[in-house]
């Protein structure tokens, strides 16, 4: 199956198009941040003590106190290892370890609740991992009961969980719905048996279909699926067949991630045979084919590697200029304080980012000492806040109006970013952007290279070194 020539300028709903310019993609492809935050997490280098974090919680602004919170829980356990995975995880088949972990999550929740006024309202909650469904129905129920004891989950809220279909049946989905979850992300990666064997993730189409059908039966508002391109033994034809099968499931959202092979950083990736990885040219074939398939099937390119049906909340939010981006990816919720629980989780309170310790031993030790398990973070300065707003607009809307930034931050945009405007000139010459009197606009050619455009506004990339090893842009 070859459909490479069908995508040169594929029409999206409205006037937006995406143009797959292969020569430009090859020329601009490099490595860079995904901008789930700005500054990026590798810049969170300032130590934060428990007392400092307590002060940050106590000094939340009056405006923030009126807005619903977002909560994130990191569940690090998996019972098998997927070789491609770069997440912070613990491989074990002992589900009893989750009981102990919930004990400590409970203490962390209670410590936060003691510093927050009244019962804070929550508009967004996400369980990520690891594998959240490593936990049993009883364990998940116990955790959510603790959450509801201290927080008021709004009936209009977005409450999501990451699902491994290999370990979840209809009873679990029913329980999740009863606990208030209304969105799920289902890991697929690839349905091809040879690819699955190469990455140690054997998962049938029927297992996946059963979970998605159960979610719809029990009233989940949205189902998204995760795919990865660039895995060993993958070809343009094989992933095209996987996408054909995924499209019969008609998920509301599809994420198509580029596999980042960093075996020096992520030990499980050392089990992948590098000789079986597709070449750069084949990866471009796969990407080009996949975008064509998804757009022809009616999906909208939300940004980077995320697609959604036109009536999905993400697509609607983008059309209305309300799309956001945070540590969980694209979001419909306005910028709000994010409290993060569990090992390695990252939160944001006002102008402060903070991250928890990364190991269970450190996490348990901190909480045993009645200390918040934070370890590092960053307080944004005025320049960070301005650049964060600029990068957020580009990543989410593909356009930036000067006046919105000027009014919000009391600057003259063209004067403040005069160096960036000069640096953008080659991108404009290549047709990635247009610079007009009232704003900056990403073209059809530039949409797939939005990270390259956003990086121009990243002051840290130009002035401060980092030890981070970023993933490839494409």
C-alpha cells in the first residue's frame, strides 16, 4: 500500500491546510523540546524544600483560588516492560506494592489539603504512568475515595486515565466510569505482530476493541489512542494497515508519536535491535502516509502529532482559540494550577513549576519525615511568562497576534522580540511562516515544523546550556 503522492496539501476543516514539504522537513529536522511547558522541564534546576513548597501553596493568588484545580497522579508500576518506553516506571507483578504506594499518595494528598482553603474544586484529573490500570478495581476505588474526601470533582470536569487493554476487561471499565472517569487514553502503538514482538508488547486488536466498546457502553465522553511510528520492523505499508484497523474503532483522538531511540538514557531501549529500526526515509514515508490516512478519514491535525475528530473538544477549542498545552499534552482547560502527586510528577502553581523526587525510596522517605516530596523547580520571571504565552499560542493555534501579548504584558512586541524577528526571516523565506503587520502566522508547510518555529522564541536554547537530550522534531 503506497499513498505517498496523495498528500501535498491536504484540506482540513475550515481554511487550514497541512502541506507535507519533504525537502523542508528533512532540512529542518533536528532535536528540540515538545513544549509541554515553558521553560522546559530540563530547566527546573533550582532545589525546592518542603517549606518553600508549602509557602508556594499558601500564597496562591486570589484569582487562582477561584479557578478549578487540575490534578495529576503518576502511577509508576507496570507488570511487563515495553522496550520503547522512556517513562519513569517500576516493573513488577506484585500488585501489593500499589497498596503501599496508595498509602503514601494518601499522605501527600492530605498534606496538600491541609494547606488549601475549604474543599478545592477540580476541573481536570489525570492518572498516568507507568500503567494506572496495574492497580485493581479495589485499589483504584480506594485512591479515588481519598481524592473525593479532600477535593470537589466538578460534574463538568474532565477526568482521564491511561489504559493498557491487555489487562483490562469490561468490569474494570464499568468501575472506572462509576468512579467518575469520563476520558481514556488507550495504548496501541502498532497492531503488527512482528513489531509487537520486537518491542515486547503483544496486544490483540480484539483486546483493544473490547476496551473501547466497553468505554462507550459505560458513557465515556472521549477515547484517544496512542500510536508510535519508527519502531523496529515497521514499514510504511505495515503501519498503514494498523491505521486502517484503528480507523474502524473511530477513536475521538489519535496521537501519532515519533519513537525516540535513546538507549543511553532509557535502559529498556537497549533490547531493541537498532538494525531493525526503519531508516529516516522510511520514517518520513510512514509519517506522510499516516497523515494522509487520518485527514482523509476526517481527522483534524491539532498540532505536532495529535489528531481529533472535528466535533471533539480539542478541535472545537482550537477553532475558538481556547486550546491549551500542559504536561499531559493538548487540553481544553484554561491555564490553571496543577497539583502533581507521586514519584517524578510535575506540577505548576502560579508562576512556579515543581517536580517530585524520582524514586520510591526517596518518595517514601520524604513523606515519612512529614515533608512534601518535591526536589526541584523553577520560578518563572517576567520574560519566561511572556515567552510562555508566545510559545503556547504558536503550539496551540498556529498563529500569534501581537496585540494580545502587548496588552497582557505591556510590551511592544516587535521591539521586545526584534532579535527573534530577524531569526525568523529564513523560516519566512522558506514559507514556514508569514509575518504581517498584526501578527505571525504559521503556514501549511510550517504546521509539521511548529516545534522549530517555537524554538526561535526559547531564550534558554540560545543562552543556557542543558544536559537534556531532546527527541527529534519529526
